[in-house]
DNA sequence: CTGAGCCCCTGGGCGC
DNA sequence: TGCGCCCAGGGGCTCA
C-alpha cells in the first residue's frame, strides 16, 4: 500500500514526481526519485501554467532549505529552465510586465528549485491539504505553484542569475547529456581522469549532469560496464556516452520512471518503470542473458547489475590485456 | 585535491 | 499484535 496519509493529487494538478510504485521484486513501495527525465517532464508540464505569470507573494515553511524565496515576490516568471536535476525559474525586475518583450529579456533573479528525493512541484487552484507542504508561490492567475516535500531533501532559493555560490553542485554542473555539449571524447577523458568507480563519477554531476541512481544503473547495463569499474576503455566510454543519451531520451518520452498514481485503492505502474532492465530487479533474470541480476552497494547507493553482461575489469579495464 | 563515508529526513517493511 | 530497527537516496559536509 502507498502511504495512506500522503496527499493524493487533485484533478488539474500536474506532474507528480513522488508516487507509489510497486517494486517488481518484492512488491515494495519505492519513491520516484526525480532525476533528469522526471524533472524535465515536470518542467514541460509546468511551463505553460507559470511562464508569463507574476508572483504575487510567497510562503515558506521553516527550515534552512526553504527560506530565501521572498525576493521572488512581485516578479514575473520569464522562463522555466532545467539544469541537471535543478529547475530554474527566470524572474524579471519587480513590477515589470510579463509581456513577450519582457519574457525575451534578461532575468533579474532566478528561483532555483531542487526536488530532492520526495519533492513535488505542481500547480493547483487551491491550497492542497498536505502535512508536507513546504512552499506556496501565489501567481496572478487561476492557479498557484505549490511545493510539497515529505522528506525535506528539496531546496528552494532565489539568487542573482548564474550566482550559485550557495549551490556547489549546480555551480560545478557538467554538460547536459542530451545537448551537443556532451562530447564523447571529453567524457572519456573525464572518466579516465577519475579513480572513483564509474558509477560514482556518473552520480557526481560534474562530468555529466542529471544522472541519478536509476539511470546510472540502466546506462551502465546498456553499455555493458561494471558499475564498480575504476578504469574504462575508449570503446566502453563511447558506449556509455551513447547509452546515457538513449536511456534518458527514452525515459523522457515515457514521462519518467515511476509515474504511477495511487487511485481508488489500486496501484498503477509508471510508464518507464516497466522499461527498467536492472534497477530494482534483484534476483530477476537479465533481459539479455537471463543471469540473475545482482544488487550491491557502490558509492553509498544501491546498485543493480548483471554479473554476466557487466563483468568487472581484470586489470586495465580493457578486456584485451 | 580527491575519494570515502556520514548525515539529513520520513514512512514502509520486517524481524522479534 | 506491536514495537522498534533498518532501509531508501541527492547533495552537503567532514575527514583522511
């Protein structure tokens, strides 16, 4: 069963990153962890509802992660962008009209939003009845923007555009994996330069942006690379480069992993959840070779891989010694 | 500087 | 049946 007291979305709300999903192995409920595809899905859903609107006022619950958004009041939302797992709402000067000219203008502030593990960002006509509501951004339209976050790992912050001193990860974010900036040769060089397990490099956000635990496991499986490998060959890094693009693009097309909703007492699986090859599939047969999927712990995270398709490197990481 | 590991936080699952 | 421990994880932080 999903959390009984977790607020159900009302009709008209959009994009829920936090939903209940049936674990394929044990029937366990797991959270939808917002990674790049989930955040991008939310961005696309919210964009037509918030861009061009003015922020009338804001409210935040107490806590170090939700303060400092009151400077957003009085500003128009010029654009809603995404960087890695962060949402960036570009805000205009106080009092300026959200005209098409203003929308194309230069932002005066940025509202930075990170959903953490359980954050939900959605628009609604009225304040949702939730014990985990952390922030309200009232707009000059029929709907307001709400941030709900059960586990309090999310973050809201208003900064001057591009000034991310308080956000170390965002300040040092690597290239967007689905953009031309994500260069295969640079990616290979970065992997070779690090002595950390390849999965830890993917999760680090500095070499490539937006990769979380699910898509790290999926991409490494697709590329046939052991997640604990500390050295990758050029062919391997090229496969991983392509696998990351493929996995993320497919997940976006499916509106992200774990987007099932709890309705009328029934659980429905998310669109991309059923496409997962290794994540949360411990002891189930590998879709490629039918070997049982293994689960271990790498970089402090649960890590799933096929021990047959993703063999650990012997010495140099290149099968040819 | 870099990698490893802990911590934050909450609720579901499960062991005793 | 009920209590309480353990787990999940993104990113910030500390320590070696």
